[in-house]
C-alpha cells in the first residue's frame, strides 16, 4: 500500500486542532520543541493577567487572593496525569538539576549503607555532574558509576544505592525500558530515580505502574512552559512519609509563616520546596499545560511515530542518505529523530537559514524534535525535502555555518 500523502494524513489527524493552541511564526518549521517548546496562546493571555493585574494591581495580596502560594501544587496536579503519578505525589519547583540533587540526597539517605550511584554513560551531563557533586559532598567515598544502556541491568549490583536514569536519551532519542530497569533496581535492593525531561508530554509515562521511586523532569521542553520554566519532582507514596531533603528552605517547612526557629519538614512532596516559587514562570507553565487538555498521550505518541516514519521515508528516498541514530522500533524511542553527519553543525545552520529549526548535539548529531501538538505532517515532509536539498546542493559547506555560537 503506498504511504499516504502528507496532506491526507493532516486531514485525518485527530490532533490537528491542537496546533491552533500555539502561536507559531509563519513560514517556520519548528523541530526543536524537545529543547524549548513553542509558545501556547494561553500563556500570552495569562502573562498579561499575572503581570498586569496580579502583580501590577493586587501586589502582595495576590499570594492569598490569587493563591500564588499553592501554585506549585496546582501546576503539579496538571503534570501528574501526563506521567502516571498518583495524586499529590508531584511538586513543581526549582530546575531539573536542583531537583536531581534533592532526590539523590533523599535516596542516598534511604540507602545509607551503600555508596554507588549508577547511571547511563551518555546521560545528560547535568545529571552526571550533580551526582558527582553529591557524591563528593557526602564525604564518605560515594561513587558515580557509568554503564552503557545495554549493560545497565548487569551493573545494577547490590553495591548500588541509587540507579539514576534518563528515560529518553537527549542525543539519540533512545528510550530505556522503565518497568524492567525499575524492577531490576528493586531486585538488587536499590532505589531508582527517573529523569523524564524528554518523556513528559512526549510519550506515555506510567510511573506508578512501573513502581518508580522518584522522578524529575523539565517544564520548558515538551511541556512548553517557556525558557527556564520550573521543573517537577515526583516521590512515590511509600517514600513520602518523613520526607526530608537538604535544601531546607522556609517554604518546605510545615508552617512557613510561623517563622519558627527550627525546621520541621512539610508533609509529603511539599518538603521538596525550598524558596519562593517564581510566580511569573510558574504561571506560564500553568497556562501552557492547558495545551494538553483532553489530549491522550497514546494519541500523541502514535502521531509522533507516524511523523517519524514519514521523515525516515523521505530521508531514505534521497541520496546521499544520512545515518539515522534513533531506534526504528517505536517503543524504543522518544519523540525526536537524530541523524549523524560529520558536519552536523553546519548542516543544522543551513537548515535554520532555510526556516527549519532543529539543533546540533556533540559531536556529529542533527537533532530534530517531533512535537505532535503543533507539527503537521506537511511540515515534517517539507523539512525532510529541505534537508535533502541542503545535502544535495552542499549549501551547508560555508565557513559562517561552521562558526559555533555560544549556545549550540
Ligand atoms: C534538559 C535536561 C536537563 C536540564 O536541566 P536544567 O536544570 O533545567 O538545566 C536535565 N536533564 C536532562 C536529561 C535533560 O534533558
């Protein structure tokens, strides 16, 4: 059967109406929503209210009047269903890096007789750096151990206190088997922390079903919360009793406005709060999450897979073919496609010059995010055609395309 035309796929797309929830620049094909999600229209409106009315007019009374104080909980309640979290087990606070620190501290304290943090070689650097920092801070000979994806199960020995994994790899888009690796960690007596930065809002995640202990994730990628949006943290119900983390800030106190001399942790995930929440960016994330209203994550994944297949077909139809790094098996990948080329940076710059925005990752990866909420099949097809044109013409081969910017 011939592959349906992109136009027909768009006409039949049950998610097609969602694109209208976003403010997208004309004529641009945005394949970087895995790095910075596009702007939902609801955010523009909300920013006007939160800045103009809540801050500008109601000023400090907004902490009560507009319930700013519980915003971290309300935003968390919108994220919970996207990641299969039990009600009340998610909090929105700080950045992913900081949340990793807090949760590693919690997990290491629960497994104080063990000294190994196991993670994947090739995990996102901040995860590994923070693990290294906490290992040093522990001052008791803790160690960060790296294993390749294939060797993770075997490396999960009884020395391991915490397995810390990112479900979807940021470079390749490969997805780890969360239920199996979680089971393996528990068999070895270890705890597990899942980083969902490239999973939340991209693929169906079921933390509760997998039996995950802890998780973190990012607000500005697939969740579209805006640059530097706050992150989230998940703690499974069995770890919530007596939860304590080292960033004992006043808003993680049981009664912050008692201004008591001694710290008493708030109950449950509220103990993960530290300082004052960034109300502007948290409000943006709150409004952005409405783009997921009524959206079934299985439908999102199905469309991402169809977009992936369409892109692959187009790329493979054009010589010279690029090496596709992302697993072909749908269950083994997230929502991106990574291609390898020795001059990946320059190729990406020439795509951007042609109105196709993706990004480059070291050392030789062209990374293209597939975000089904606002991408049309026609966009993905056109992007693949432009990639083919750029490769055939060699227009990427220019000195100015090879000069690296500060942020790549
Ligand atoms: C994007 C990303 C981060 C980002 O962390 P920040 O603290 O928000 O800068 C962390 N881990 C992974 C796996 C990511 O993909």
